C-alpha cells in the first residue's frame, strides 16, 4: 500500500507544480516497492518517475528488466506506458 500512497502524493505534488517533491515521492515509492518485493509496483514507480524526468542508466536497466519480467502479461496500459518511457530514454540509433 505504501508505494501507491507515495505515488498518489507525488501526483498531487506534480499537479501542484512541486516537481522535485513529486520526483522524490516516485523514488521513495520505488524503494518501498523493492523492499516489499512488489515488482509491479516498482514498474509503476519507475514509469511514473520516467514521466516526471529522464531516467538515469540504472533506472533504465531496471525498467527494461521489469518489462522483460512482465512480457507475458499481455498489453495492459502500464506496460505500454513503460515501453513508451523506455523508448524515450533509448532513442533509435
């Protein structure tokens, strides 16, 4: 539950123009998701973070790993958002 609450807090901060606080909330949500062993919530947190700002290399690698982990999950909206986020970070060469 905590990662989701942190993401809601971040969304409110983002909507209020408090970008740094929103980014911090998304990062905290990811840390909490990892601590809970909740990869879907980690995927949600990383995707949200990537929508707020460019991901660093470690975050891109983690997002790619999570997308691979959930490759058989079909095409729920979160996976589509995550793929879009990762493609934006890794432009075609």
